[in-house]
C-alpha cells in the first residue's frame, strides 16, 4: 500500500501521467516540491524545497532524461530526512525482479526472472527486460526498449526509444544509446551511440 507522498526533483510531466493513470497513486499524491513555484503549469506545487524539512512524506526523485539533473536533485534530497518509494504501474509485469529505491516503472513493462534494478532508474512504457539482466542506478530506458537476457547496464546509462540490446551485451557507465539502435556488442564507458542510415556511429561523450 502506497502511503501519501510528494514528488521533488525535475521532469514532472511524465511522472504526473503515471500518477494520474492509477487511482491508488493519485489518491495518495499530495503534490510537487519546486523552488520556482511559477514554472510548473498544471502541477500542484505544495511548497519549495525547504518544505521537506518539516515533512517526512515518502518522496520520489522525478523522471528526467538528463541523468545529471536527476543526480543533482537526488543529492539535494539527501540533505533531508525523506524516504524514497518505487512507483510501479499495475499494468506492468515485474515478476520476481529486485528493485532498489526511487524507481519508476511505467505502463506495460515486462521484467523477466532475476532482473535487478538499482536506485532512481526510469523504465518507461512498453519496455521489456529479459531474464538475469542487471540495470544500474540512475538509468533511463525510453519507451519501447527491448533488453534481452543476461545483459548488464551500468550506472547513468540512457537508452533511446525502440532500441534493442541483444543477449549478453554489457553497456558501461555514462553511455548514451540513441533511438532505434540494435546493439550486438559491448559498449565502453562514456560513449554515444547513434543509428545513422542503419549504421551504428560510436563517439566519445564530451559532456
């Protein structure tokens, strides 16, 4: 049973859609925390970050594609005594996967046997993750991603929509995989991979 919670961080729109689609989440959601209270349209702002000093609500670190922003928000949240929860769509099948804290599992996600996911990772709509796959912390799996069995995705990895990661592939930390790729081989750390005219282009990430 999800207790009442607030959301602090960045990228509110996606997480709001997940909350609004599920009555249990919607009924227990109290609102967002943000220092710029005028910036978020159509979002219920309950206060600024200092609001957390007086509350012990369960807090979810918001959805955002930019893992640097998510990590910055997470470090800011660490200054407060709050607890993180996982928000999981009832339309998803996570079987016996082991999840860390502060994750968001969106609609129609399938997690196979013995899948392990770290903290503060986003698994978006229609994602499928095969058995015995390990996914690190602070990752973002965009809609339609398919990860086959026995893969390893390290921390701070972004995987674009409709990308396929084939059996046993390892993707090292801080890498970005663009949309529509099919990855057959391991990807080293700090790489950017893009699909260009059905060819994979691999570059060093200079960010």
